[in-house]
C-alpha cells in the first residue's frame, strides 16, 4: 500500500443511546459531488485497499451534509446520517469517512451498536484540495453501503501546529466530552436519546508544511493516542 493510502484512524465506540456531534481539532477534511472539480480516479484504488473483495452499492440511505465550497480547508463542516434500523436484528455496525484526495485519506471510523439510537455524526475535518469524500457504512450482517459528496477547498493540510512541537506532543489526544439529554418532547425511545459533543486535540504535521523561517519542510507528525 502506498503512503497515500496509509491511514490514520479515529475509533469511536458508541455504546449507549447517544447521538454524536464531534469537533476534531487539527484533523483532515472533506468534499461534495457535482459542485467540485474532484478527481474520481482515486476511489477505485482506495476501495480495493480499504474494502478488498467487498461490493459497495450506492445508497441514498446515507445522507451527507457538507458545503459546496468550504470557507476554510482546515475546518470543513461535515455530517452524515443513515436512515437504517438500529435494532438487535439489524443495525449499522461501523461508518468510514474517506477524503479521496487527502494525503492521509481515511478521516475516521465510527462504531455503533443498537443502543446508539441512530448512526449519525457531525464534525469538522480538513481538506487539502477539491475532493470527493466517501461515507461507507457496514451493516451488522456484513453488507456495505456507500455515498459521496464533493467540496471545493484548499490548503487544509498545510496549517502549522505552532513552533513548540514538544508541547504539541504533550497535549495530543486530550479530550473534552459534554453530554446533554434531548428535550422531553424529542422523538426517541423513552426520551433517552442524548447528544454528545466531543473535542479532541489532534495536532498534526502532514509533511506539507514549511518552516516560516527556514522554509524547510516540516517533518511528518501525527498524534495517534
């Protein structure tokens, strides 16, 4: 597998009735289909790398929300929601988000179970150039679904993490979590569905940045706690 396809994963196990809203500080970004000058040629190779020997049919059950053009490639709003049962007999097991044209394409892998209530996530990620972003869902019976969107954006993987790399390494992986119950009138079983807001400090040198003084390329560094 080439360096382009080697992946940095964020794993989230959602084991209670939680609807997740996640804000990644310093991650990767996204896309939206007919609106961006995205290169569709990457996906064929990535599909073989990430999902070998799997059939991925297109599915409108995966609803993706993203801007047509991102104001900043470093913080692109992105959300998905999957219209699928979440019962013991049938549920969404995991969802992978892949930004095709990013130097590290695999943005995140989210894990769900029937108690999650709904396979739904809202986040912000980085996008280096115009790109398709694929959302691939795996069901509890081993089937796969895919949908994609494209966004016009640039430079999201070129931001710096500051001059003190040692300090950045020390704080990498620190998290803040806030969980709030939905209002009593919310439509959810026993009104127990909750929304979690998770902040993860994830400084990252992508190998694309240059030192502002020396103009030398800053070495690759990602936090993987």
